[in-house]
C-alpha cells in the first residue's frame, strides 16, 4: 500500500468512536502491518501448493507423511527462527490397500468393491472408501443382505435381526445447523462407533453415509474406533449419492445381497515426528505460546484444507514475526502435529514433552477447521475462573479485531492441543467460516484448488495478531 494511504487508514481506525478509547494506536498499527505483510509477502500459500502437489495425502506412517516432515522442517529452516527441530513419536500405520490381498474379483475389480447384486446379470457398483483403522475383508468378500438404519437406537430395536447382515447407517448431516461442525458432531458417532455397535448384534460389516451436506459421488473417509478389540468388523463410507441410491435399492429389492470387499489393514506402529519451530522469548523464554495444525491427512486427496492449511498458517505466523523483526517476550512456537486423524499420538507426545522439559505452556492456538475466511476465535473457558478470563480477554483484545470483523466466543479449541488442558493452558481454536468445509473434508476433493490464497493469508494474519496481543499484553 502507498505510504500516505497506509497512515491515513491507521488514523481512521484509531479515531473511530468504537476503538478510540479501547485500543493503543501503536498496536493497531502493528496489527495492520501484520495483515499487510500476510497479504503481500506470506509464503503460506506457495508452501501449501508445494506440499499438496508434490507430496499429496499424508497418512500417518506413510512415505508421504515422512516426506512432509522433511519438507516443512526445511521450509521452517529458511525463515531464520531461533530453533527448528523434530519431536519423535510412534504412530499407527493403517493402509488402504494391503498389497498381499490384491486380486481381481468376479466384477473385474482389483481394489475395494461394494456392489448391490440385483440378480446374476444386474449389479450396481457404489462409491466407497474404507474408514481409517478398519479391518478389511481381505480377498474373500462378504456377501450378505443389507439393513438400513438411521441411529443406534433403531439398531438396538432391531437387535438380533441384523445378525449375519450388513448394517447401513444412512443418517444425513442436519442442513439446518448454521455451524456445520455442530451437524458433524451430531452425525459422526455412526462413523466412529457404528461398526462396534453393529458387531454387538452379530452384523458382518457396516456402510456409513458420508459426513457432508453436499450430494455428490465422493465418499468421505475418517477415523473409526473399535470399542471391543475382539469384535472387529469392516467399515466403509459411501458417497451421499451412493447412500441415496443404496437406500432406494434396498426398498425395491430387500432380498438382494450386497457384495463387500475391502483390502485395508493395520500394520505395526512406526516412528514419525511433530515438526517444531520457535522464536525464543526475550523476557520469558520458558513460557510458551504455541500455534499449530496437524501435518498428517487422509489419503484420498492432498489434505489441503484438512489440515495443510492450518500447518502453513502456523508456519506463516512465525514467518510474519521474523519478517517484522518482532522480539516476543514469550517463546512463540509453531507445532505441526503428527497423527491427529487416526490416533492423536503427536498431540499427546507434545504435551508430555512440555512437562518433561519443565516448560510453561501458557497459550495454544490450533487451526484445524480449514483455511476459509476468518470469523474469529473460540476460547475454552471452564467454570467461573474461565468465564472471568474470557470476559477480560474480550474486553481488552476484541476491539483490535473490529476492523477485521472477527468475534470471540467460548467453545472448543483443537484436538492436538487438547492434551494441554491439564496444564491450565489457555486453549484457543481459530474459527474460519464453516459452510464449505465438509464439502471437502476427508474426500478426494480436498485439493489445493479448494483453498483460496487470500482466505488462507487472512487466517495467518488473524492468528499472528492474536498472538502478538497475548504476548504483549498478557491475559
Ligand atoms: Zn483436521
């Protein structure tokens, strides 16, 4: 921006009636400069572009995840930080295609296969992805009748009627929820625990409708968890169009069978890493403010929104401070957590290391809701103490965000920073607009094309601004 226009805009912001008494002009100007630099000089988008197009999906334990560790560390090495290092952790190694089981089946397919068999001549194949951590059927497929249910309650009512059958959870995400994460939260137990619930009644496998409001042909994978390790049955996600189709077919041909073959498998754990970079604090080097996202992603796509965006924004925050020559009072640290998607090993390891090293983790911010237009921040606030801290932060810091139209709310933060909860850390979630997140989430559509460079940069600037204020003013 032209120098004159820049000073004029600062003057306008500083003298507006809303912010006049509540903000310090020097901080207002610094924040504007963080935004200016993020929108003109940030490397967040080119980094994301490279990681998405040259490495791609980064399942825990995969070669791509290992490549992403090396890539992001080498990029952090270019931005002149005090310290860049790797933090080792063991992670699960689940694979979608276990090569030992590859074999052409009677439908001429070599991979996973879900086919509704109307009669010996008419088969309808449906789009699926195995759910992460699921066992596969192996080369030997399951062929069984399929029963559709909406909920665990309905499953319980059917009880032993599902024995020897495949259970199809066909519950759409509620489109009337304005925050799409609320609709996801309400629906997702079917994906996570559906196999365990159905196995209790003797079901052979489950099919789960994808967690998205959008009707399309892309299945969305995601984690599933076995509650009882002795009752493991396979689980797949079906696309939303596929779910509508399967539901129609079941009504029309209730006696027909579903052919179900999946080749996924869980292999032994492997060593992986969190990637860490930091600018040492000048006054309180042992007091840490962390910003992070998770480096692993699901495999069908590039993991651009989930959560390449959050990683690059977090690296971008440190890059902005380095470019501004900012000397923080507290240590500002960027952490790219490994294994958020199917285990959370990186988040747990990070919290253990903070304790082991005797550091004081004062604040942690996570960006794991995509790189969409920033809306604000969500602060974890427990009890009267939490409420009072939130009220004070809102009064002191929110006026700085009025020009950028951001809000503060009480709520959740992020799953990687969750293990820090016991250490009384102030936990904050970055909140971007949620309307399109589940169009891409865990599906093959989550590619670099799904990310807007400008929206991504605005998120970097928003997080850097909040960290600057927390570092300078305390909380
Ligand atoms: Zn994520």
